């Protein structure tokens, strides 16, 4: 976020389109990257992403002086994803299709064998581990911001992150190496 966050926050509360645009361009890549990896589907991530910005537009006037905007945005993004998942669980047939689609989508975004291995290992982790790793690695939130986004203390965040990293390392050790770099590309026939 920009260094002068208090001034930016005040401009947002006044409804300044320029302030909204500044926040949008500063945070859009991190937020979309997080949602894409959580949802595993670009279309779903796009919908959730739009919801985050709509909520900022609707609630900007009510933000407190001490609001950490980056953490607030990631909290909203995380809650949007959780709401989406709850809706998916209600419809079991969509949920089962969603699981197959995640696997295909994750493979399609992996241009190298290392990226594929990382995506495969991340998919194997539980939602909690994947979420804390994505907040640190994709969203690039620092400890206090990530802790605020998760609604936990900074110490609890550091502990969850360390455990998630251990589980990811163990999962990477179990993930088989791929011989082809891109799963969608047809294999050459002899």
C-alpha cells in the first residue's frame, strides 16, 4: 500500500474515485492471485474478486482510522472464498465437479514441472495450510497483515505458517516429478 495510508484512507471514506483507483491498482494482482489459487478457477476467482471491490466501494465510508487496508481487503477476499465454498458444499454435484475442475485448472496454469509440482503439492494441503501459504507467498502480506486477514494473533499466524511450510515440504517430497512441462500439450508420438 502507499506510504501515506491515512491520507488515502480518508480520501476513500470521502468517496474519492482516485483513492479507490490507487488502492485497486496497488492490490489487484495480489488479491486476484490469492483468489485464483484458493478457488482453482479463473471464472470463480473473477467473481469473488469483483465482490471484494464492490464491498470496498460500499463500506469505504465506514472504515476506521486504524484500518490496515491491505489486511481488510484480504480478509474480505478470504470471506468471499469461504462463502463460495459453503455454497458449493450445499450442492454436492457441483462440489464434485468443482474438485475435478480444480485439478484440470491447476495443471493448465503450470508451464514448468516445478510449478506443476508446487501446484499439486498445494492442492494436497488442507484449506487452512494452503490459505496461510498463499497469504504469505502470493498476496505478499506481512505478518501483522496476514494475521489480521485471518483474524488471529501474529504469533498464531507465524506458527500456522511454519507448520504449513513443513507440510508443503513433506508434500513436495511425495509429489512425483513430471516429465512433460505442460499437461495440456499433446505428447509427441513415435
